[in-house]
C-alpha cells in the first residue's frame, strides 16, 4: 500500500513540474507566471481541486510518442473565489508551448460541461502557441469542440478569458465568444494571422504588439475589455470582477454586506451640471457617488469613451451601469459606443442583472464615415438590446436627451420601469437652435434668437415629457442614489416575458 501511495505522490510531482525546471525558468524570465502559479493567485488558497492531472496525448506521428507529459499542456479543475465556486482551465506554455491537442481540448470541454451542469462561471487562462501541428486535423477538431461549448454556455454561465501569452489562429475564436476578455500588456497578444503572414500576403510590416497586443485590442478593436500591467494585476482584477457576477442564469446576483446607507444624500450632485449646455462634466462622478462605496468596475474603459459601461452595487447587490460620457464627443452615440453598450446590456439581461442608465446624449454622430460604416444598423443594436431586455431598468436623464438617441437610451417606450429626470434635463427632438432654424427658416437673426429663447423655455426642461407620462418623476440630483435603491427594491419581483421564439435576430 505504501509503495502505491508513494507512486501517486511521485506522479503528482512530475505532473506539477509540467515541461520541467528549465522551461519554467524561461517562463519566469519573460515576466510570466506558470499555469499553476496563476491559479494559485486567482483562486482562494487551498481551494483548487484538479481534474485530469494524468491525461496524456495520443499522437504517434513525428516521434510524439517519445515525449509524453502528464496533463498535456493544460491544468483544469474547480476552485473558489471569495468562497464562490468557479471552473477553471489554465494553459501551460512549458508543455509543448501550451499547444492544443485532441486530449488537451477534451480536458477543457470536460470542465466546461461540468460548469454548465453545476452552474458555475468558467475562467480560462490562455497561453498557447495554437493548434498542435503534429496532430493535424485532430487538433482542429478539438478547437471546434471547445467552440461548441462556448456557444452552448453563452448566457448560461459567465465565461471570462484571460489572455496571458500568445493566442493566435483558430485559438482566438474561443475567447472571442466568451463574455469578457482581459489581457496583459506587453506579454499577451491575439490575432488570426501573425506578422510574418501579414508581411507575406499584404507587404505590411507590423509588430505582434501593434497587430494584436493588449493596447490595440482594448482601444482600437474592442476585442478585449481591459488591459493590465502584469499577470498578477490581471488575476487579482479577475477575482474582483467575478464578485459582481451571478454564478449562472439560474442564480440571482450576489450580495455583499455594505455600510453605505441606501438613502445617502449627495448634495454635490446638485451642482454637477455646468451652467453652459456646451460645457462637459465627468459622468464617472455621478456613477461613483451613486453606487456603494464608490466601487465601480468599468468594462472597456479604453474604447468608445463616449459611453461608460460597468458594474457597481446598490445595497450590496450588483447592477449594470450604462452612461453617456459628456467628456468624450459630448456623449454622442456612434457606431463603437452603440456596439459596446449593446453587448453589455445583453449580458446583463442574460444574467438577470438590473440595468441603471444615466443619460446625457445630444444624438447620433453625423457624417459620411458613420453612415457608410452602418450607424443605422449598429445603432439599432443598442435599441434592440434595451427593447428586448426584461430585467429591471431604471433610467435617469441628467441633461440632454435629444432625438432618436432619447428613445434608444432605455426610454419609457422601450419598457423602462422607472424613468427619472433631473430638473436640468432637456428632452426634445433636437437642440433649440437647430430646431428653430428648421421651423422658422428664412427669418431674421433677431426673430431666430427670439424663437430660440421661446423654444428653450418650452422644451429645454423635463416637464413636457413628464406631463405625458414619459418621465415618472422629476427628482432632485442629490437623491439619485435613494431613488434608485428604492426602485430596485420595488422591482425585485418583476416578471416580464418576451413572446416565445427560438431566438431573436438582432441586427448584427
């Protein structure tokens, strides 16, 4: 008996060494942690329970049968984050460069299947050279098996990808189908074809970082959501982030004890809106003064800055926040901001996370570039997302809500549950000057000025909309948190279902 126990211990130690001390040292030399070290940072101490530690590849081509390493380049299992169960896989670059084989893929699929059965988030730590070339189509089949799980798990359990090294070719499509992607600056990258192929085919000379690095994907492409300085910062951020998310679509949002009073008054909000309608202000201030303890986890902060999305808590319960940002392009809606917010709204709706929307939007961005690139269809994505969402929706209009953008931003007409406005709100088809110049075309400048003042007095306030029932209440800015907290309490028992359908056909 003692000899078999000793053999188990020996095999476990061999598996934990992965590709060996030399390759582990090479990983550390790049400033990167190993697959197991990453899991020790991500998960609660002592909570990780490994699955399939002794799985080996089944390839006999190109001499592969002579190099067999237990685990086959990926560490899988379950653990907890702040006491809450998660399913994880962590690719091990020290073993065959983390390349994906048939058995490697089977391990990932097994842990994803488990996550869907038990209702736990899936967190994937990606660090792989891509498909294992020696296995040919078997490795490609493995990728497709993983892709299928990503699709089946979508909207069932939260899926988070951390890109912590190379992720190229077919490997990029699995993270792309997950809900959120975090990257590490200067050590992770994602692209379908690498710099060498790009140079051969198009003659473009580009670095890995410029082609698909963390900064590129969090600012230009929106493929990734957040970029961090190193492995540890990314993993600790993932721990914080998971705390906001429900375990599955069968669970309610998590609750965290808070000492922040639900009815806290913020008098500084009464002076947040500048005297001039053309002067910007930072919507982050309103968000942080509304959520518990100012704790707000922003998603995609580097992309489409004219809209802000992220998670906060009210009375300890998670809410999704969407807000126009007057500091960037005056908070206008454009293609990028519409896509960014639409995907976020759909995630919240899939997992029963209430949505709080702060509105200060002068309309959609005009111009040939926007029109020719499809602002109509992309803007419709956000409209569609809000309209189909059945979760509690609370909207606060702080200043401008003009034109179609007023409709799109969680208006009462899109089944907004509670729609509030500050006294500074202006709800109209367009700004006073533009409206008057159309209505009274050809009048003298003096008449235009007079009519503009008349239009402002008539429409540059929230009371016309309130008189029609489109605004439920005009509230004092300082009581915004209190109103939202009361509203969310009322809406906890909300029941609303869309007509039966196999699925909708959102304008993609």
